[in-house]
């Protein structure tokens, strides 16, 4: 058995920032990551990180209040406003710290951090490094982790969160190169495990974004919040659904339908292409559904008028992805794009310090729900969330570990490791002939088609029935490949059970919420209903499956208003 005062699961931005915060507090932190940290999905974020740096434009100065109002309005008023205030008040300090640590932000002619317009914002406050911002942030935080000699365990996948009553004891991790299980005791555990995009077909998320951290927390009795709110990014590359960053529209790109029209004038006359993502995604989907798309599948993102120099300087990654994966050079031709699943606004229920109701267990980043995004996240707020709440979770995890009056129970940890070993053994042996990859693909297609951008009662009921059938089939999986070393067949089969749980929670929450708000659009309930549904959905594990309850949304200074752009 291994032991560390603070154990962090996930080597992306949230996890590394939590580890740095712990190290700077003088406490040893260990990071367990399924991939090498610089390969984490955080590196796929392109467009930028939001912060009100106080710059002036057209006689106005940006401020945290402006950012907070944009964030609350963008969330369709479901965000907890006290949490939003923390996010926006502390944003500039975190961005300046990243700059001082070496993030190579793009610059203005005066040498300041460059900022671009993003959807739903009334001020250009998205700080960027060309269109590779997430990658540069990730590499910089990894450098800072190496500088602090933080212990990083790459290619270790966490499979189980170990609890004793209302307290967290540690985790059981799986060493991919050897297939060995290890019990890891901890004074505090921080999850920065990312989102669950692989529950859906047509996702921008990498293969490792299975929602494993959310599922582990749920199985340990920790509630999940607002899982029905799933963001569909308006512009993903047709065929691969690789992200085509919002920066393309932020720099002035146009969205065109098959008739060559900038159709966003019909959906958001003032904001046009820079309306919030939920509005733009629905607009694109409507154009395609009503026959104004190309091949009933996509529309075009036109950057040609920006000029070769600007595209190469500010949008090089968009250009490379388009050339290599679609055979289109955006300098010469428009890019074929379509909406794709991108982000989960919901996640592990926690406060602004990452604390959950399980003592000693914390969460930050996309796996967590603070909640600052509510029903719809504004672009540029996710990178901010990872570093800001990752930092806060790391600080609080250290405080908890230092104040702990009892230590982890090694007997319990070893028992849980043995139980997990038996479970993996049963997957290796198999009970039937069901192919886990087939079940996974059917789940993904069901969620995209029936719990997607436009939602209907009958389709969601049908989806829940299909998910129930897939769960029955999961009990009769074929034998998994017999070896344990680098056995991704085994790991994916194990993860699938949790993915089915997350899919069911998402569909149940969406079916129950009889209104339209942000990313959740009910065709049969097309209006927002603040009287009945200005509340968070809480999902707990019950004896017969997920059990839903509801909690109030915190409103401090911005009462709900009509949401117009």
C-alpha cells in the first residue's frame, strides 16, 4: 500500500494546479494520471481563458462585475451567483500568475496580454495564445510541477474511491504497464478527472473522457449535480468532430448555410456568430434540419476574409486541423462544421473550495459542479475554472489533511483492492458473448440522437428504455482479453458500467426538467420556467438506480431576466 498526504487524480490543468497549490503549502502531493500529464485533454482547449484585465475599449473598462453578469446571463440564470463572483473576482490574479510562470500569451502592440471577443461576452476578455491556449497552459503547469518535484504517476488509472462512513480513505489505482492494482491511502483526495463526453457520439472529447471520476464519486455516495445540461459546441469538424475553436468566430469568421447566407441574423440579430454556444448550436442544427445545410449534415465556417496572415498568426491550429483532417485550407475554402458534444456543465456536487459532502474528498475542473456554468458555459470560462478552482481545492485539501485526526484504514483499503481484483477477474472471464464496444457505441448513438440538442419526452423515455437494455446486456459480456498489462479492453469494459450510469442520470434529469434553459431545449416545453425550475438537479445513487431531488439556485444581485442577444 502507498500513502500520500494529498492524492490528486488527473494530470490535466485542474489536477496539476491543485498539486502546485499543495506543494506551495509545504505538503507532499502525488498526481495519478491515466496518461502523461502533457497528453491530458486540457491541451485540446484552443480559444482562451477569460479574465477582466481592466482594459478599455470604446470608452468602457472591463470589470469583474461585467464578466459575472455575462456569466450569469450566459448560464440562463442557473449558475450560483456567489460562486460566479468568486470566479470573476479572482480571475485576473490567476491569469497574471500564469503569465509570470511563463505562459506565452499573444500580445497587443503595447505588450499587454491580447484578448479576443468570445460568445456571450460584452467585452473582449478572452486571453489567448494563438489558438493553442490550453496546450500552453498545460505545459507551463507541468513545468511548474517538475520545478517543485511533485510526484507524478503516469499511466495509473483510478478505478475506485474508498470510503469509510462519511470519510474518504483513498483510491485504488490500476497500473497500465503491468496490470497491477495498488491501494493508495490519502489524507485528502482531489479529483480533476475531466468530463464525460465519450457518453455521446460526435464528441470533441478524447477517448479518456469517460466520466470515470464522476462515476466513482456517484458510486461512493457523492451526489452529482445538473447532469442534464450538456453543451454542444457549434463548430466541430465534420467526420472527426475535432474542435474548431470559437476563436474562429471571435476573430470575425462567418457561419454560412447552403444558400450562402449568414443565417445567425435570424437567431441572434445583434450578437450574430458571437451569441452563446447553446444558441449558435441550435441555430446550426435548425438550418440543417430544415434543409439549408450541406448534404443534410453541415454548414460552413468562412475565415477567408480574415486573410492569410491573420489566420496563420492567430488560428494556426484551426488551419492545421482543417488541412490534415478535412483536406480544406481555410485560407482558401470555408471549413465544413457541425455541432458536437463538447462539455458537461454538471458534475460532482461541490462548493467553491472543491469540498464535497464526503469528508476529505474534493473535485475541480469539468468533473466538478461548483456551479458557475449553470445551464450553459461561456467559452473561455472552462480554462479559468480549472486553474482557479483547482488552486482553491488544493489549498483546502491541504488544510483538511493537516487537520485530520484519524489516518486511513489499511485493512479496509486492501480489502477494497481485493474486491476490485475479483471484479476485474470476472470481466476477464466473462459470462456471455456481448461485445462491450457494441454496447458503448449504442449508448453513444442513443444519447446523441435522443438526449441531444433538441429533446422530446417520448424520445427520452425511449432512450431510458434502451439504456436499461444495454445495462442488462452488460451483465453478459464476452471474456475480455486475458492479460492485464496494457489491457485497454479491460479498462474500457470496466469504465462502461459507470458510463451507462452517467447516461441514465443525464436522460432522467432531462426528462424530469419540463422547461427549456440554456443547453437543455425541450421541444415540448420551449420556454424557461423560473417558477418551477430555477433549481439544481441532484442525483444520488439509490437501491434501484438514480434518485433525483432539487436544490435552490443562489441569486445574489442579478435576478433572472429575459435572455436576449
